[in-house]
């Protein structure tokens, strides 16, 4: 009975870990400057699973599900980024609201439907390069 219980507990862990592929890479702008913050997301075609990796200060990331670096199943993924463009807001000591925003990446890269980025991952992938663009120039007067 104890052997059966041991295998019943350990088999799902072995099977669950065996199909994960490690994916490491860098994120940069088209001019070569590395991004130093944010997250990279890979989503499957069905929209049921998402995997992410935090962008490190040196522009690198490592994909995982619940934690960075744990890997992802083989498949084709839509890719988008988050946490690069941000807004901050609050209320000052006089009760007046304030806000600031920082838009350094073209906002189209923040959604899987508009990023135009996808990758087919079938084996361990090291050195994957994700290139994004800066925001389009605003028309002036």
C-alpha cells in the first residue's frame, strides 16, 4: 500500500515537469537599447495558458508559469510585454489629484492581439531576442 501511495504522489510531479522547455532571452528596442524593467508574456493559441518572465536590469528574461525560469510546454505562442509603460497617480497634501505617465514603448506591444510577436517553441531556447519599438512620434502643431 505504501508503494502505491508513493507512486501516486510522485508520478504527477515527474510527468508535470517532463514537458517543460526552458526559454531565455533578451528584450530590446529596435535601436539596440535593452529594456530594463517589465515582464514578457507568452500565451497559447487557445488563450488558456500564459507564461511570463520578469525583465531583469540587463534586459534578460527566463520564462515560467508560477515562477520565472520553470519553463513552458512546446507550442506556438503570442507574445506581449507589460509594466514598461506606466502611470502613477495620487492626491497631494492639498487634496488635488495628480498623475504622471511614462510611455517608452509603443503601446501596441502591450496586447497579444496587436503586438505582432509570436514564437514557435519546440526545444530549449537560449538567446531568444524580442525587439520592440518606441512609441510613434506625436503630431505637433
